[in-house]
C-alpha cells in the first residue's frame, strides 16, 4: 500500500501576491463597471489599464504597472474563460480573454 502525497501536502492558506494584485485591479474595475487590461510593454513590466477593452487605448485609464513575473503568475493561476478566485477571503468571478488593442495583444479580466 502506498501513501498519497495529497495527505502530506500543506494546504495553501495564503493568497499569492499576484492574486492580491489582480484582486485590487478587479475592485477598481468593479467600481467603474469596466475591465482590467494587462499589456506587455517590455520584458520586465506590464501596463495595467481599467476600461472598455473594445475601445481605443487612449480611452483606457492607466492604472499602474506590474512586474512580468507577477503578471505571468496571474496567467498561470487563472485560465481563459470563467474564473473564480479567493483573495484574502474575498471571492471574485471574472472572465479572462485575449484581444488586440492598438495592434498589441492584451489580456482582459472582466468581473461578472
């Protein structure tokens, strides 16, 4: 009889910093009834905007930057389509999608 690794794995009780960051941006988007748009601007950072991703880049509100590692982790911990996450006890539901704005591929997180 073999033992299951699941029985000895520690449970994940703390929220990864990347999901805390995403949750903060989702809160901004929820307040405005908009989406979070993450765009690559180089190798080290990603720009984050809040707004309607079907409009022009100039119509989005610049909401800051996240480092590439954190943005990549957001993508690893979420998937295309419907997502449900819990960040520090708060539950979020959103749809992750991909689109092009100003000829650049962006990742869109739309709270529902």
